[in-house]
C-alpha cells in the first residue's frame, strides 16, 4: 500500500526522535469520538507533530496506556482511545470495532490535519488495528460471506464502507485474536451438557493430571499422542459450542426463546487450559529464522526462542468462574468475538480463517 510504513521504520524513527527535547503531555485533552472516546496527547515542546499514532484495544481502558506518554515524548501526536465496549467483554460486537478506530483516524486527519496516521496495537489491540486496516484497505467484503459466523455491514448506520486506511501499523506483543486464544485455551476434558451447566470429566484428556504429564512446579511433559488428541478435541468442543450458540440465536430471532434480544452463554473451562503455557515444547520458537530487534538496536536473523516461563497455576485458574469460564459472555458476543471453527486448534492450516473475527496479525491492502 502506498505510503505504508514498515514496523522497523517506525521504530527507528521513534528512536531518532527520542533524544529531542520534547516532553509528553501531562494533561491530555479528552474527546468524545462517536460512541468511543479518547485522550489526545501532544508533545509539550518541540516542533508541531506531523505524524499521529492511535492506541486502542478491543475493550480495555487504554486512555492512559504507557504508549500515550512515551510516543508523545518523542514528538508524535497520540490519540489513546477506548472503544464503545470499554471494560465490558460480555457485549463486544467485533464487527463494530472498525467504526471506533475510524473515528480516531478521521479526527487526526480531518481535524488535526496530520500527514500520516499510524495504528498501534498491543495485545488484543493488534487484531483490532489489523482488522480495521483490512476493512479500510479492502472494503467490508473481508468480513462478509456465508462462512462468517457474524457479518459486518456495508450499508446503514453501521456500515464499514469508505473507511480510510492508516499509513502503517505497529504491533506490540499482538496475539492472533480472541477466537484462536479461546480455542487453544478451552479445557476439552470437560464434557458439557447441552445447557452448559452440567459437566463431567474425561480423565484421559485432563491437562492437570500428573498421569498425563502435568507438573506443578516446572514445564509439563505431554506425549505426542496426548497433545494431538487434545488439540483435535479442543477444536471439536469449540465447534459444538458454536452449534449450540447458533441454534439458540436462531430461537431468539424466531421469537421462540424466553429472551427477545440475546441470552447468557457462560462456558465452564473456557479459558486457561493452554498446553503451550504448560508444556514449553508445544510452541517455543519461530518456525523459521526471523528478524529480531535487540535491546541495543541491532537486528539479527535467527530462530527466536520464547522466554515465557511455564504456568502450572493455570490448574487453579481454569476451575474458577472469573478466570476459567470467562463469565458474562452472551450468545451474540460469543459468536462475534470468541468463536472460530477448526479441526485442530494448533494447526493454522486447519483453522477456518473466514469468520468475522479475523485472526490475521497484519492485514494490509496491496
């Protein structure tokens, strides 16, 4: 895409601006941006910014994120935003997220008249920003079609048509999206009833059983057979949940449910059962040599090892309502922002990349 900044160029530019006598704004200007809101940070000194950076997450409060002050110290204008779903995972409608990002892009371009706009995505902000860029660069068709669980709109008040692409994206520890994270985090040893309230345990797939390779103090060691069965069953569990939620939504839409708009959809064991966080052999390096930006500013190309430690305490978290069930989801928010079909949770070739919850890390137009 014309004018697209690479991540390395942006990072290098940031380092160049670092020593200049600019200081991040201590008193930002707060803005209402449609259904979203933002805090505008400007350098307290130095030349007027020509480049703006938008910082936003799917639902977390990012209006005082460290990136707000650190980027403004380096001479950038920074718009730190909260989406319309601020601190409320249970109502996230992923297909509406680009509308909020668009408000920020339009404000910096049309009101602040900046030359270039960069999107900054940390964690869940990574897919937030790449989803926006995909829609802005290619149109709403990227999140429409029969294979999407939830489609975005190209007409009416929620239309995503006509969004302005940004000039580049910075991804900071971005993940592949909530649907893939949830699929890889669901505990497949918990066999759920149709109403999800009753659960029985399949001990042969219990990731927290020492007989299966679990360790309470170090990296767990699961057999290849266990891991393969685990990943296949995770995908099958997710597919069954999607079918349950879709059937319930159809009942709601047909006026045959007790509710007329939505319904609760709490899922026991829906999080914190990731084998890759328990057994460090599951995914601990890049598949091939990649460029690594080191702390001293040099760049090397190598197989990159993860430095993440094992997390045996997931055993306790998975059995809780607050951390294990992701309580508070509804039928609609599950289908919109937490669901994806697959036949193997860890094999990208077997994960359906089509649902509205686009799992790409970077999506640019050509």
